[in-house]
């Protein structure tokens, strides 16, 4: 079987680029691709050279969602097979969130169903101007169950229900307005602008970014008081890091001079 992922690490910038490489299937998520994605993300987490992870798609689309051929096989195999497949995709989304390093989706073309879920499971989403996002499962009598937790957190209940109940795709600018993406970049400058964004992100304190990511997701659903207490604990941890101490020294040196 041909490789389904391409992984490149820019050691100078500390960026790991993971490219879904099934263009003939619009990078549909089959079992092998989901498994390889998990392995690549786990490797990036343990690689000290890597400060930022980017996920992109080869060919005309980012990702068309689950591979319907394999989905049909799971349906025919019974509930246990379907549950195993669904949990594998869910584990991928959880892994992205649990990484200490920021994960950025670079989306062009179509990001549909599980592909839209994969994008929005990432910490940040950069969309090329031609990108389209959608959850068309309802049109097949199916439910976007594995992406709903992410979608609801990204856009709120009413907008989420509109997207999943109608199943219509939205363009990049609409997705930006909904809160599905962080930035929309013109097609002609997407590669250099996205690279510049990744390089700027990788230049930030790795410890500060990791602690910020952990706290942001940790306080999801917490009461205000519990979130403040969690923030105080992370504040203490951050102050003990060398990055923080060095940053304060640099600031004071500039002020004193």
C-alpha cells in the first residue's frame, strides 16, 4: 500500500507538516490513515525539534471525511465494528487536543463531515479562500456524531444545529464568521502566509504555549471559580519556567536601559 501520509519537519523553524496523501479519494479518513495520523502526531509530540504541528491535504481537497466504503463494511459487520471505528476517530480528535504543541489545520478545497471535524479539532484553522466546510451526514440519513462535541464548542448550539440539520456547506468567509476558522487567506498567497503564521507561532515560548493550551481546554465546562483556581495554579507553574524568567529579565533590562 502506498504511504498515506507525508511528514516533513523544518528543523530551523520547528514545524512538523503532516500531509494527508490520498488525493484519489479526496483524503478520506480510512482506518489506515487515522492510525498513521495518530502515529505521526505522537511522534511529533515526542520530537524535541517540533514546536508546531500543521495538518494539510494533498490534491484539490483537504479531507472529504470518513471513507464510505469502509463505513459500509462496518455497518454490515454490526454494531461492535461501527463502535470500534467511531472510537478510533474520536481518539484521534482527543489526541490532537491532548498534545502540548499547537496543531494547525491548513485547509483548502473541501473539508466535509469528518474532514471538517479533523480541521476544527485542531487548535487553529487557516483556510484558503476557496475552502468549504460542511457536515452533510444528514443527507445520507447519518449523524455527524463524532464531530459534534467540537462543533458545538466552536460555534455554539444554534449555529451548530443549523449546520448539522441542514447539511449545507459554507464558504471560508462564512466559516470565519461562524467561528469555524481563525483566518481566511487568499489562494495566491496561502502557502507563504500560512508558513509565516506557523513560523511566528513556533517562535513563541514553547512552555507558555503548552501551558496555555492545557489551561484553555482544562477549564472547558468548569465553573468560574474553578477556572480561576486552575488559572492560579498554572500561573505558578509558568513563573517557574526558564522561558518566563528569561522573558522577565529581558523586559527589565530594556526598561532599565
